[in-house]
C-alpha cells in the first residue's frame, strides 16, 4: 500500500463522559472537565490508515455507502456523499 499524506485536523477530538464504553480505554489519554480526550497520536495513525484503504478501494472502482443519521451529521453526510459520488443514508 502506498503511503499518502492527508490533511486531517484533529482539534477538539473529545467525547463527553456520560456514555462510557470500556473498549475505548486504549484510545483515551486524559479526562478533563467531564470530557475524555482521545489519544491523538494513535487516532491519527488509524485514521490515516483508513483514508489509504478507502482511497485504494475507490481507485479500483468499489462503491461506498456513507451513513450518519444523527441530526448534527445529516447535512455533512449528504454533502460528503454527493461530493464523493457515493450512496448515503442520513435519516
């Protein structure tokens, strides 16, 4: 797999502490003011790897379905899917 450089912004990568999933422990680096802060080094590594996999799959002509049904994500999912010429579900 070819290494590519993606422009990914990892600011504000945190999540509230009300919902807790013990499987996320390896990815959490700190907890401040009721927010668990994700380990950005590990997150960026896996995010870049995922971007490479998607890029390679699309270059081979494979199709993707983008799903995001939360109210905050609905418009972004639609915008990203139209821009990428993919199928999407946002409701």
